[in-house]
């Protein structure tokens, strides 16, 4: 099992990010007493559908119920995300629980069996971490907890956490999200694209879906050539904002091209570095497309997000956050900075700690 608490997540430093595709995305909000049971039913059903055996499916359901019950009992606000993630022939179930509660002041103590099981099924945080194939937990007292769990299907191998992860969440009242992202690896570079479809609802989702499909089908290139390709492909849609970041660890740079109201940031040991986006709407009016190059320190975290997140969620304000997995970073930013009045998308990708 790969686990992380309030320290660096275990990972092979030279492993490049692998593109993965998320599906079956479901959010469950804090506040409904029936939420934990609903999450358990959904997780167990998803596990059965993805081919997990009966015993493992039941274990997944128990873990998810325990995590959701802890959130419901102890947190002021929060949510649980359930989804499947496909990477090549591998499939996994990911669960993310975020809350704005009191946090855990002593993670090591809380992770010891018997210390965090009062009023729950009895397995506690220690059981949650032990039963998951991979787990990462970040807590700040007074800010809350972010818990990421992954359950791998049989034959998936002992893969490390992906070094790139993204999350989407629709505006309150919608079932589809108009924001989307995609990742590709080509000849030593990792390129991440985020699209914020104009407005929200099905038409915005269609625009971002066209962007994702065009990005995945495009020949390898620089961020501006991808932007040109997507601008043409999206001409039959309502359009949207685009951000495209290309990490080139061998050259030690990240290349960035942004159109419209999207944000890109480099997080490292020094001050955060914002990346420039130019005005326009991809698919409609985007006259100028320019690539900006920025230094990419080894191990730096590059974060892209739509305007469904505000600048109040600065990762620099959360000591130790960027040493965690990109999934925990993305989830924490969405918790701290996401707004319910718009679709939201955030993607985090880590540069290798050393080129090679």
C-alpha cells in the first residue's frame, strides 16, 4: 500500500506522469444524514460493475462508509467524491473526502487502530488507510482534512499515484460540468489542457468535450499549436477559455498558452509564479495566441484552474500541501477556493524530482 500523511507521498522521483481518464464522477454533499449510506451503495455498485470480487467490493463499501460517516459526524462542511479512473488497461476506484472541519491535530495518533473509531463502524482511520491500496491524507488544524483513497482492480499492478490529477465539479443544480481537462505524454513532455466552456450546463459541457477530443487527437506540438487546433475545432460550439501547460523536465521549463479567464501557477519552494493568459474565447474570438516559457524547478507543482476557483485558495497558505499527491493538492484547492455559483475544474501536475 502506498500511503502519505502530513509528509511527502511515496513516489518514484523520476517517473513521468501518466495520462488517466476519469469517469462515473459523483459528488455527495455533507448535510444529509443519509449521505454515508448513499456513498456506500454507490461505491459497492461501482466496484461490482468494474469487476472487483464480492469481498473486495464489500471492503470498499465499508471504507467509504467509514470515511463518509467521519465527515458527517465531525466536519462543519464537506463532500465525498467517487469516481473510476482508467489508465491504459488499468482501472481503479478513487474516493476523495474533503471537509472544512477542525482537522486532525495528530495524524499518527488518529491512524492508530482504536483511536478514531468512536461512533463509526469501528475500523477507524487506521483501517481506512490499511484497506485502501493507496492513500494520502493532508490535515491542517482549523482548516480541515483532505483524504484520497484508491482501490486498484486485480492485475492493475503496484502502480504509484499518478503525478497528474484533476477534478471537476458542476455548478449547484447541474448534473453536468462545463469544465473539463485532458492530459497527454509525448516525447518526454507532459501537456495538460483545461477548458472552461462558456456558461454552464449541457452546451458548455459540449464545448469542453469538443476541446478534449480535439486535444487528444491532435499531433504532438507546442501549446500554441494545440490552441490553434482547438480554436478551429470549437468553432461550432459556444466556445470557452483554454489553458495549456507543457512540462519539459529535460529543458527545465514549462510552456504555457492561455486564452481567456483561466489561471496557471507554478508552486515550488520559492514564491508562487503566475503564468500569463491573453484575452479571448476559443472557438469564437481569439486573435492572439502566444507561448510563455517559465523555469520549472525539479519537483515543482503546476496548477491550472478555471474561474470556478478564486485566488483565496493559494496553496502557499497551506504549509506542506505541495509535498502531497496532485490529487490531494487539487482536492484541497477545490475545497478552499471553489465556488458553488460556477462550474469548477482544477488540475495539478508535478514535475519529476530529477530529470532522467
